[in-house]
């Protein structure tokens, strides 16, 4: 996946990661109504995602069924790596420090990070 997924395209991917295969109409039904998207907008997003190679579709009578070709975990890993590379010089520690300095870490977050670090230590 060379091209990035826009926020709107990500909304469509979220629907399909949660449940697939789906028709364009079924995707439209599951998109947050606050977006105010028409069926046509959803079909445009689906076409963009097909062109980017992150979706596949198959004929089912007179309609198409769409499914992701990229797993959510793989996408999250790539986007996380891009963020860390771009903003934190490829290092995770400055990201965690930044979150801590901005009071963005809850006690639960800190406990989870500590448990992860403990599990990584030999």
C-alpha cells in the first residue's frame, strides 16, 4: 500500500474491517450518519480504495461485495511507524515522553506501558 488512506476512506475501511464482505449500500448504512454521506459518496470512497489496492470486490448478481485486502493491524502498524519516523526520529521513547509531558497518559495507560516493558525485558 503505497498511497495513504484519507480520513474519509478510513471511515469506510473501519466499516469493512468490522464486517465484510458488504455491498456499497450496506457500507453506506453503517457509516456514521453525522458524516451526511450519500450512497454516491460511499461509492466514490470505495472506488478510491479499490484504486489504491486496499479493497477487493466481487460480483454478486447485479451488485458488488467489498472486502479489505489490508488487515487493520497491518494498517495500524504502518501508520504508527510513519508517525514515529516523521515526528520522533524513528524512536518510540520520544513519543511516550511527549504524551506524558502533555498529560495525555492515564494511570491505566502507564500501567499498560509498564506491563509491556516488563514483558519485553529478558
